[in-house]
C-alpha cells in the first residue's frame, strides 16, 4: 500500500494519532507528492491534537500547490483563532495585528456549519464595541463584520455559564447578541432608518432578552426617531421603556432632549431632574450637565446654571481629568468656593423640586413582601392594594417592612407573566 492509501485508511478509522505519527516521519511532505486529499487528511489529524502551527504550514503549502483548493479554509480560520485571536492581549500587542488576521480569515472563509465565521465575528465585534481594542471604536468595521453573518442561522438558545461560586448564569443567545451589536453599530454610525428597522426586528423576533436588551433596542429606536424629528413616536417609545421598569439616566436625557426641541421648558426641567437623580454616577453625565447649564442660563436661571458648571469642574478635578475650557467659565466666587457635597446638596433640592412638581402622591402602608425579597404590595387608605418592585423604591429598601407607612405614585407597568398592563405603586418613599 502507498502512503496515500495508509493516510486515507487512518483517516477513515479516525486514527488521528496515527496520522500525526505518519506526518512526523516525513522529512518533507513534498516527497510524497501530496494530493489535495492528503492535505485534508493530515490537517484533520494534526488539528485534533491542537497542532495549529503545523496545520497552518500545510494550509500555506496546499494553497501554493492547489490555488483553487478551499477545503482547508475553515480549518485555517480555526487555527488562526486559537493561535492568535482567542487570547490576544491588547495591552501588550498592537490591535492592528489582531484585525489584520481577522480580515484575512474572513476574506477566505464562508459560512457553513463548521466555519469559524460567527466565532471570529463575535469576538472581533465584541472587542470593538466593548472598547477592548481602544477607546475609539471602529463601528463601521464591526458593522461590516456583522453583515457577513446570516443571523437566521444563529442559535436562539440562551447560553448557560457556571461561575466560580457555583452559580448558573443565563446569557444571551448568538441570535440576540447579533442584534445587540448590530443595533449598537447602526446607532453609533447615525444610520437612523436602518437602526429603527433592525431594532423592530430584534424586538419582535428575540423571544428572551438578557442585559435589558429589549429596553436598549427601544432606546436606540427612540433616539433614531428623534433624529428623524418624529417627536411624538419617540416620546411614546421612551415612556414605554420607563413603564417597563427600566430606569436609566439616558432614557430621561432623551425625554429632556425631546422637550427642549419642542420648547417645553417645564417638561425639560422635569426630565432633567429625573436624569440627574436616577443614580449617583454624576461623572457619566458631564456632557449632559454642560448642556443643561447652557439651557438654564438661556432661561435666566443663573445660579443653578453655575452650580452645574461647578459640579463639572469638581468631578474633573476629583478624577484628575484635564480641564479644557472650564477655566474660562463665569462662576461667582461664592459658588466656585463650594465643595462637591455642598454643590450636590443644592442641586439635588433643585432637581427634586422640578422632577416632582406635577406628581400626585398616594399615602399607604406596606401590606405584603413576597418571598423573592424583590417586591411586594402596598395598600392605600381606601384598602386597595398595588404591586410594587423594589427597583421602583425611592428610599432605602431595608426600611420597607410590613406596616411601614409610605407615599407612592401610581403608574402603569407591564405584567410580563400575564402580558397585561396594570397600575403599580412606583417611586415608593417613606412617609
């Protein structure tokens, strides 16, 4: 029997160790005048033993001898992934080297059940969107990568990961991940019409969402609608996000932006209050505070305008961030001498005043806490009970005990189990 026959028989018997031994006996593979099939057999055997560098050497030789041979392209892609991409260290290596290899692989592989196409696109878009590859994400590149993938072929099964402490965490399916990355790229590239279309598609076709993706899809849709000057629909989508219980300052900033465009000063100041009071991550909102300070100055509300500017200066100094034009801002000596705590004390009172201006609070008492420890019921003075979730509490959750007197606002929330909208107690606070 010839070596070609031995190699074929070993491959049919799945004796990959034998294939590796046969390969190691050769001083030069060219001495056996290898066929395309010989290259395939050797590469499959070597790959099983994670001999990726040998596989790539065979790939290069095969392409030199058989220019039109594409049978090894997927294996080449997997070898590049394992050798150079999977554990790429962006802190020590040039990101350009990473993307050069990604581009080479994606240029030479096709999508099929054994192709590394989605694996590599998933990794490459992740490092772009999450800024692992640098603080100036190349969303156009990521968008181009995602276009190579047929999303209908991606798995819709959520992934399960066991953590070091024994917990099981559910993560987004590949299908959901594609929509999350794609809508992010379209959003950042200002492709508003396409962003709306893909957001709608994701909202209607993903059956189970993770990482609040349903709310983020709607947020990107709402911003896109605003950019297209469809104010009413943008407001409707933004309010739907809030009614679903998703609290994020960016949603309130969106409503602020819409109100400013509509010249609705009272609504703008109300949503600005919501935006500022959503959490304590003030450093995330520096750009918003600058915009809001200019808005207030335009309204002649100079003291609070200067307080916002002083807050920006203090945040930058606290984080050792470079001051740019802040030194030229006109802030009174009284305000410029205030520390962060004093500034926030005055601003928080201002924010709350305008946030709560048109609210109607209902008095009641906590009547029941559910075993989950995350929700319960509050009973009003007429004896009617309303469901509330701790995420809607505007006070220390540990103080919400059965019998505690509270005040709350009524608002619609979606009962996801029954898929119906119900009046809930929201913005629950101690009486």
